[in-house]
C-alpha cells in the first residue's frame, strides 16, 4: 500500500497537469492579458471584481498556480522530514521546488513584457519555448519524486552505457518536439486558418509570418522523434526485461500513437481549443511515461538481458574484454556491409532516377554515408537482439555480438551513434524527409521484422522485407524532397522481389534456421511450398517491374533489357520449381541480386537519357 506522502506526490503531479492545461487555455483563448501588466496582483488588486470573462480565466490560472506552489512547498518539507539525507527523493524535491519558482518567474516575464494575447513577436516565441522546457523539467522532477517515495528503485547512472544514451536522446528529442509544438500552437492561435487547404498555402508561403512557416516543421519533427521513441523503447525493453520497463515502454509507444492521431484530428479540424488542450495533455503524459521508463530501466537492481551464450563466452574467453583489442573490422562486421551493398546501390540509383541524371557529388556522398549508417545501425541492433539464435547457427556463430568481441553495451552505443549520425547528416546534406524515411526503415526492420515477426511466423520475410524497400525512397526524397508514384513503384519492386531472393537463400540454410527455431518458410512448410511461392513471386515481380513503363516514366531503353532480366528470373524460378536442387537455388540467389541491380541501373540510365 502506498504511503500518504506517495499519494500526495502522485496526486500533486495530476494537479500540476490540470494547471498546465488551464494555462494553455489562457493562451488559446487570448486571455493572457486578462490581468493587465500586473503581477502577482490582477489589475492592481488581489481579487478582481465584476470584470470581463478573460480576467477571470487569467485570475483562475494564477490562483491555481499559487495553490500549486503552496502544495509543492508542503510536499518538499514533508520529504525533507521523512527521507534520509542525500537521497534521490530529497534531490527530486529540491529540483521540483526550483522549477516551480522558475515557472512562476517565466510567467511573470511573459506578463510584464506584454508577451501575451495578440503579441506575435519572436521574443514571445522564445519565452514560450523556455516556458515549455521549464514545464517539462518540472514534470520530470515531480515524476521522479513520486516514483521514489512510492518505492521505486533508486537510480544507478553509472554503467548504463547505451541504455542511458538511448533514453537521454529520447528525452532531448521529446523536449525539442515539445518546443516545436508550443510554437505551432501559438501560430494556430494567432493565425487560424479557415480550411486545411488555406492552412497549407499559408505554411508554404514565403511571405507568411514566421510563426506560420514554422508550423510546417512540427509534424515532420513529430514523426522523426516518434520513430526514434518507438525504436528506443523497444530496445530498452529488450535490454532491461523487467515487467515495469516493458509496461512503461508500452505506454510510451501507445501515447505516441495517440499523439499522432490527435495531431491528425487537430489538422483536420483546424486546431480547435479543446483539441489543442487534449494534444498538450497527451504530450505531457508521454513525457511522464518516458521519465518513468528511464527510472525503471536505470534503477538499481533492475535485471539485464544476459544470455547463456554470453555467460559461456565470458567464462571461456575472458581475454575478449581485455587482452585482445577490438578492431575496426569487428565494428564494420556489425553493419553487415555485404547485405548493405545492394541496398546502398538502390539508394544511389534512385537519386539518378529522381534527378534524371547526375544528382551532385557532395549530395551523393552524404546520402551514401547517411544511408549506410542507417542500414548499419539497423543491422547492428538486429545482431544485438538476435545474438541468442545467431549463436545456434553456423552462418552467424562468429558474429561479434555472439563471440562478445564487441560487448553488448558498446554494440548498442555504436548502433545509436550510427542512427544519430544518419539522421543529422541526411537532414543537413539533403532534407528532413530523407532522414525520416531512413529512420522509418530502421524502425521497421528492428521492430516489425526482428522483434515482432522473425521468431513467430513464416510471413516474417514477406511483411518484414518492406524494411529493405526504404533505401530507394531515401535516395529519391534526397533529390526530389517528395515521393512520386515512381518512387513508390521502386518500393513495390523490391517488396515483391525480396521473397524470391531470400527464400532461395533460406532453402540453402534451412537446417540452420530449424536448429535456431526460426519459422522460415522451408522449415515450416517444406521445400515444395517454398519453390512454388518463389515462382509465384517471380511472376509478380516481372509484372510490377513493368509499371514504370505503363506509367510512361521510362521508355523502351528500359523495357527491352527489363524483359530479358525478368525472363531469366522467371525461367530460373521455374527450373527450381521443377527440380529444387541446391545448385539451382544458389544460381537463383546470386542472379536475383544481379537482377535487382541491373533493373535499377536501367531505370536510372533511361531517365538520364530521356529526361
């Protein structure tokens, strides 16, 4: 049963949310000047008399905020009287009091400087951003205080390695997203649009007010940060497999999805005040859930994922952590360069396809680097998660995550660093859309394929294979800053080609998959069903590859070699269907890679010549 002080702390956190939402209502209803330029008095008096409604709205916010300050002061006193010295509870209580005071001071500055109501200056946007950051820090300190006094494990920051980095980046990203949301909400309040089309025109207008133009970036930042949060939550829950961590990570993902839905509703309804308040409340709850996930994952005594293969390696080969230095080749192996090579080729070919020729040397270089980093991060995380089954397969038994040539903590830190580098470099050198698509591919591969499907169903490669379809979207978007029907056609070609390519490999190593317990199609339904599926997907691939010609995006220069390439693909698939021998599976596997590379090359050549 929770102690009275714990109930007090959690209840006060809920009351803080009410005060925050009411403060947003003050801004959204243009009531920020309801008490004039007076602070802390309202229009020069303690309690206003018979005045207009916006004065009462502002006065109610000040009164509720003042009550919050008194209740927090009382809680801080109670914590200092009941909790031992230098405890986390005392530290959290101290910072809660500090951020409560600074919250009031920022509110005073907004009122005294007239940065309320219809003020549309950049100074208001800056101080509102500071206000938002302080509010989030107040909620974080209150959450940690409530968590600690309710019996949560004390934090142990040292030795957390990649988990601390993953959570820290997530917290920073969500803080940045909150700032962009606050500025967007201000723009919606001061410059409301009558329709969705009108709002979009305003967003793209070069003569529009800066608050209107900034609205365009919020949804893109939201998608980018959200994808990272989903990925980081899944990874942390995997590395810290306690029920509380999994529950908190689940709430982070659920609240993010709810936020995206609320954001879409806001967009469609032109951000009415009630929906703005719901959007803010969901953002605050998402922030609190992430703070709880951090506290649960980095608590003292929280179980860590240590596999039997790790214990065996540590016992039999202790020198791996000390005597033998880790080489750059081991880190390179984490990225699976042989797998990435074909994906990277489709990325670069898509750049030529989008531009109808040479896209520029520097852009080509940075997209290649950023694309490789995103795919490498996905592969590294895949190795970390699958190291138990990799250790049971001959083909993967020597991976650095299995042998512990690279400890799990370092491998995770390396993967996170690659992901961050990819996002930053693609955003800087190309555009935000290409960076978001790279992160979407990474998240899809790790979450949908590795965590959700790979160990559960033979459909894993059909659905999860979509992760390999994102690279051409990244390349196309890097040049065009948009995705045309042709870009999605490139996505579709790889999607239907993947089963042909991968199941040919699966036939060769089906015993390995069976030993590891992975339900690949040859293991679950046998060779006959597999070769039938390969033949069917080969025919579908040939049909889909003709769509660019039907769309009139390419001409005969593409179609003629495409017919030959598809004829060979279908013929080899039918030969494998007739006689499923190992040499024919090997030929099909190798040819499928040549097929995809040449197909994309011919589209790029055709577009470069005809455009």
